[in-house]
C-alpha cells in the first residue's frame, strides 16, 4: 500500500506531467490562420444596405476569416476604384457598375451577389391628402435623383406604366445636389420628393413630408444593389469572393428570423450620427416591404427588367447582357453549403 507521503509524491508527479503537456501543446499548437483583408467601397451609407452591416457587426465576415475594411465613396468614384485597385469589391447599383460596356475593351466588372431585391426610394408629399393615384402627378413637379441612378430609372419606368411621360407630362428637377434635396423640399421646392431612408423618416418626424408610394414596390423585383468585382480579382481570389458571399448570405438568413428592433440593436453602432428613432423607423419600413432577398443570387429575369428600364431612360449606350455581367457560382454555392440557423427559433412574419 502507498503511504500518504508516496501518494502525495505521485500526485505531484502527475500534476507536473499534466502541466508540461499543457504548456507544450499550447506552445506548439498551430495558430489560427490570419484574417484576409478585403477592401470594400459602398456608394452611400444607408440602412438600405442593412444585411452588410449585420454581416460586419454580427461577425459573419470574421467567421469566414475575412477582415473587411469598409469605406464610402461617391457614385462616380465607385467603378474607378476597381480599376485603380483601391477597392477589391464595391457595393453599388447596376447602373453605376456594369450596364455600359467599357470603351477601352477592358474586361467588364462582374456582379456576383445581390444585397437587395427592391429599389429603396420613396415618393414624398408635403401633406396627407386623399388616397394617392399616379395620375395625380400630371403637370406636377418632382425633385428627382440623378438621371442614371437606379431610383430615377425605376421611377421613370413606373411613370410610363401609368401613362405619364417623364419631362413631358410632369417636371422632374435633376439639378439639385443630393445633399440639398431634402432641405429644398422642406423650403417649398417641388410638389413631390424622390428620396430614400433615412431622409424619409426624418421628413416624417419633422412633419413636412409623408410617404405616398414606394418606388420599389411599384417597380417590382429588381437586383438594384449588388456586389461587384473586377474579372481579374474574381479569377485570382475565388476563395475570398466565396467567403464574402457566404457572409452576406448568413446576414440575409439572419434577417428572416429577427425583428426590426433586433436588427436595429445590431447595426446602430454603424450609424452613430443618425437619430435612433429615425434609424429604427427606416429599418421597419424597409423590412415591411420585404426589401432584402432570401439569398444573394442574381437571377436573369429581374436583371433584364432593370436593364430594359435603364434603356428606356436613355442611360445605356452599350448595355451588357446577363451572361456577360453576372456570375452566379458563388451565390449558388453559398445557398447549397451554408445552413445557418439563428439562436432565435421564432421566425418573424414579414
């Protein structure tokens, strides 16, 4: 039999051996692979891009081993950023990236994931009136968006569908800078205003603007906001593009199981300058419209509808076909391999 002294020595020996193994394992254990940096540029900072901020703030990019550096640039600078290699990926409208074939015969930038399924703009009036009819816009004035913007393209398509020819049956102001449009409307310019969140909720909170129509709902499903990369980057960084698409898909899945309030709690740090009530109202409005798709796949029919609308608006000199402008490999693989289930089991009705 072991004496107490021998038992103590044996326990001490076993403890020393265990500690030695622990520190050896810790010392020689392979470190986690470093995160791969991705430079992303967005053309505006808006709750309309909600799934992107969920992917960032919920750590979905980090789960995929990506370190996303997000910057906001102008619409005009977005495509040039790809050419200059200042951005790996841009989040923009199709009208700003891939509809017009480059004149220098360089490879066309490619859209690989859709972030939204509807346009995110609205038509505002100054006072609540009788139920809105599109015919009410005849001989009226609208503060519009830039001629080649998705909001303006889809607005004009909707107007034509109701028998109103833009710039003939009504006047559209397109010479007011984006930063001044809300104030111009507040000051009395125009009968109506075409704008998006958070301007919409700001106007409503101030009592000088009220939503009468959703341009996205009126125009129908179109892949308005998409992620785009150069052909060279996609060919040489396919794993990164796949991981990026996986992250966005996780965020889109997350939204299917969570409320606007829960989404607000996640993304509020990304909008420190926005009033909390305005931000929450913006998210609620977009969620009620089912603005975001269930997956990032860009399908052909909605793409061609948007392309046709842009052609009618006179904004396409040399448009790109779906086959030339879109790659679906990454979105399809994400939907086939990602099986993300949020911790909350109760699905939100949308």
